[in-house]
């Protein structure tokens, strides 16, 4: 347990310090959201309608952008080999790394959501609905993305491949995340249905992600 | 003759070399019969002659999912049993599966034009087949990103299994997202709603296309084995010249 806590603390510290790049994700999220009105026009009513979708798409792309960091730097300095050979089960270590990555790179996205919601003319209900669905949905994006990150790190030049492999797998999260936010804002569906399915997808990804990533690291690293 | 005997590529090559011409022959006969029956099938009272697209479209759509199943079995073979031919089978199946999926999309789109008035409709089934196609392309890209075949095989096997777990979830969520396509009508509780005049040619075509897949798959596996042999011979030759 202490080993896992130490791993989480270490990963968060590395991510937040100079060269860590966790906050790049938030900056990217902000930039993508700012770009949207240029493409769609500054019509506030339209932005209100599309706001939840814009925020979800921005968060999805932002979490994809930082996924590359999950294993690459550890692979470069050799600590990934130590983690793979260590006594802690690799599946747990992968889960801990993903959790640390989400705390450092995913949580700031959710904290930024109210500000961005304000810029997209969303009211308090809509903003809190989007923030809540992101809080439940982004861990799934991280844990599913971890599979792609683990595959990419074993392939040496997999950075570009990562996006292509991960994006189709994250479609269910996007569908139910946006559906739940829309249901909370305008109905007609109850908020609970898509939201509970989103929770279920997150829970499934907590199981699949670490095992697939650990298998990929075990088979792929030499 | 068990699966483990086929682990020897030479035995596999000699066996498939004997089987392949027969398979190809049966496939050609079945597809000819199926196409003839399809051409002779009556027009639909609503859809007219365009219903004949179904005889090509439906087998392709079935196979697009079936091939992912075959690749998942091969992935288990790679990861669990370390069967030497499993990664050859997985690699050879990916482009064929992508081709079937592409054909299902194209024929579906051509069918959609007269029926729905548009080539592309963001309806649930079309969209999930499109996602399946994207996943095939991602898998092929993964195969092509690595030059060491066994390393690529293990990475692709993991992605294939993750995809197999995720495809039902994706299918379900896309269904939930939007549905306009007609519900399944051939395989369902309480028997088929399809008329026998359509059902029999459809089944003949489905078996024909499945055999076409087996034929193409075995041929592609043979090519892959030979390609690997040529490659190792070339490496041997180059190292001898260097020495």
C-alpha cells in the first residue's frame, strides 16, 4: 500500500513540477474552447445549446493530449523497468499511475469547466451538470487511454498511433457524457439513466484498463 | 491432425496447398449459385430491385464482425498458447476484415441512397460499422508501425481483445444514441420475418462469402509465412556478405 501511495505521490509531483506538462492539458482545453466561437460564430444562444458538447469534446481531446506522458518519461529514464520488475503487482501499479495522472491532468480540467461554461453562456445548472459528468467520465478516458499509452510506449514511435487507437474506444464515454449533460439541461430524458450508464462505463474501464495496460507492458518491454 | 501439428509452418503450407484449390472452387460455385438466385429473386413490393443489394450487403456486414471474432481467437492463441501461427492468422485477417467492413459500408450507402434519399445517414448501425472500420484501420496501422513481427503481434493481440470487449459497449451506446435502421429481421426470436424467396439466396450468399473469407485468409497466411521466410533469408544473406 505504501509503495502505491509513494508511486502516486511521485507521479503527481513529477507532473506538476517543471517539465511535467500536466497543466498543458488545461491550457489546451481553454484554447480549444476559445477556438469554437471563431468557427461557430459568436451567437450566444447557439453557444449555449452546443456548450456541453464543446466542453466534452475539449476535455476528451485535452485528456488525449497528455496521455503520452503516462509512460513515456518513465520509460526513458528506466523507472518503468523497475516498476515492471518490482514486487507490487503491475496491474495495481498501472492503476496507481493512471489515478495519479487523472489527479494531475484530469482534475484541473473539471476545475476549469465553470470558467469555460461562463464563456459559453451556460447557466449554473448546465455548468454543474457538465462538471459532474466530466468528474465521472474523465477517469474512464484516462483508464481506457492508458491501454493505448502502454501499447505506444512498447512500440517506441507510437505517439501518433495513440490517438487513432484510443479515440474509437472512448466513443461510449462521449455519448453518455453528452447525453447526461443534455438531459440535465433540457430533458426530456431523466438525468439518472445516462448518468448511471456513464458510471458503469467508468467502472468497467477501471477493470479493463489496468489489466490490458499491464499485459501490454509485460509482453512488450524487453 | 490437431492444432498443435499445424504449428509447423511447413506442414501448414503443404496442407493448405492441397485444400486451397478445392476451397476456392466450392466458393466460386456457391457464389455463382447465390448470385444467380439473387438475380432471379422477386422484387420487393416496397423497395423494388434495390432489395438485391441486400444479398451483397448483409453477408459483408456479418463477416465484418465475424472476422474480428476470428482475430480475437487468434489473439488468445498469441497471448495464451503462444501458437506460432496465431499471429500470422491475426495479421492476415485484419486487412480482409477491413475490406469486408468497407464493402458493407459502401453497399449500405448505395442502398441508402434510393431508400432513405441520402448516401449517409447517422443511424445507429451504419455508425457502429463505421467505428468498426476505424478500429480495423487502427489495428492495421499498429501492425505496420513495428518492424519486429512478434512484438507487433503481442501489441495487436491486446488491442484486438480490448476491442472485442469494447465493441458490444460501443454498439450498445451508438444504438442508444440514435436509431433509425430497421431492427434485426433474419435472426430473431419467433423465426425470420424474411420471405423464403429472399432468405434462401441470402443464406447461400452468406455461406459463400464465409468460404471466400476462409479461402482469402488461408492464402494470405501462406503469403505471410513465405514473406517472413524471404525476409529471414535476406537478412541471412546480408549478414553473410558483411562477414
